[in-house]
C-alpha cells in the first residue's frame, strides 16, 4: 500500500489528517490512534474556523462528525467536495444518525464510521481512503500530463503547418519561375517560326492575346487557358519544315505547294508530341488548327465538337489576323470586311459560337491594340 510505504520512508512527510468533532474525548482517542500510526493530526472542535483551517493547511484526509452545534458536518462535506476534489472525507455518526449517514454518502463522503469508533475499523477505512486519494491525485497528474502533451502536440502541429506553408510558398515561387521560363522558351520558339515566314511578324503574339481572351469568354480557365496560350504561340510550329521559298512565295501557289504547306499542322503536332510528351494536349490543338467546323478542313476532316475547342478558337483568331494583315501581294482588309467574311464562314469553316463571342465582345479592337504594340 502506497500510504504504508510512505509511512516507512524517512524522507516522505507524514500524511496529515484533519479531525473535526465537537466531542473532545473522541478527538483525543482518534489523535492517539493516528499519531501512533505515524500520521500528523490536526484537530478542531468545529465551527466557522474549520473553513479557515481547511484553506490554510493541506490535508490527505478529513474525518468529520456529522452532528455538530455550529457548523453541520454536511456543510463541511459540501465545502471539501467542491474545493478539494482529491481529499476524501470520512463522516462520523451516532447510531441514531444512520439516515443522515446514508445521505452524506450520496453527497460524496468517502465512507462513514459509527461511534464509538473501533480502532480496526478506523484504520481499515483510513487505508482505503488514502489509496483512493492517491489514485485521485495520480489521475489528476495524468490528466495534467495529458493536457501538457496535447498542447505540445498542438504546438508541434502549428510549427509543422507553418513550415509547410513556407515550403508551399517557396514551391509556388519556384513553379512561377519555371512557368515563366516555359513561356519564354515557347516565345523563343514562336519567334523562330516567324523568322522563317517573313510576312507573319508579330502574328504569334497577336494570336496569343486574341486566343487567351476568346478562351476566357468561351469558359476555359486555369490549365486550359495555359495550354491554349502555348498552342496559340506554337500553332504554326510545323512551318519549320516547310520550304522557305514556298512559304515566302509572292503570288498564287500551285496545288503541290498548297499540299506542302498544309502538312505544317500535322508536322507541328508530331514535333511537339515526340519532343515534349507532356505537351500532348497542346500538340493535339496544333494538329487540328486547320480543321473546319463542317469537316472540310485538314488533315483529319474533323468536324464541330470533334475539333478541340482550343483549335476552333485558334482558327477564328488565325483567320481574322491573316485577313487583316498586309501581304506583299495585297493590303490587309478593313476590319469591317473581315468581320462580314467571318460571319459568312461561321458554321462552315469556323465555329459559329466562337465567331459570335469574337464579334459581340469586339475583339478586333484588342487585335488592333496588340498590333500597335508589336
Ligand atoms: Fe497554320
């Protein structure tokens, strides 16, 4: 028993018992028994002073009479239960108080003893009470340790979350840099294509601006817009394989020359898929940018919804930019004429919904602005 071990340990302080009873002879008997057993005993005949003594000392156990003239034992019990939840309290009662004894048990007394108190009963009850007290104290310590550990864990989680947030921001920054580099590379590639085709200077950048805006209006967002941006810059990538003399020929092209140029959409798709497999979606858009809405385009004669939306957007922007641009053999057409032409081919060559978005949102003004900056 822990209380017995403490009794035999020189360094452990004696356990203290607070005895409250208005009968002095009984207090003396209890004092004698308890002192002999190694307890430190504090006595009180009762009254309001009891509460001061409870507040100003620490006790391992309280033994209290139920029936006292000034302050009733039930009041003391109530005070100890509410203020010192780990101190057990044993109530003392005469034979006639049995109903009251049961009542105090219900109110939280550890046990009760009948007067006259027998030493054996007293010591057995005290032993049980002190074991109970030790368990309560240990339980409280464990609860406190648990709370402390919980707080430690919460603190750790907060610190880790903070670290992860910092890492996430770093990653986001790094991703931004990589994305920027990606766009720059694609731009360099687009300019390389333009360098080969003398008459399309600035075309890729104008296409990028028009396509991104059309894409937003068509309900694309996030990655879809990003892919469309790359595809608009690289849509004529395949022209890298087209004979420069044919590409820059002034005057009408022969059928063979037409077929030669028409291969650029397929070749661009192939170059990109083989070179950068991650850009497959971009490649598919590039491969379909000369498909017509009614299925009369090339290379696969796809129609309407079979054509990736990015390719349908590029086709609209491409036609507008090509018709408004100057060529060595002709001047660029006025915007109004080009819009009339776009309306004419809406539903055959071009996706009518995309054409509608272009016209309703006056995107020709956007193109003019970009052209001025080119
Ligand atoms: Fe093209």
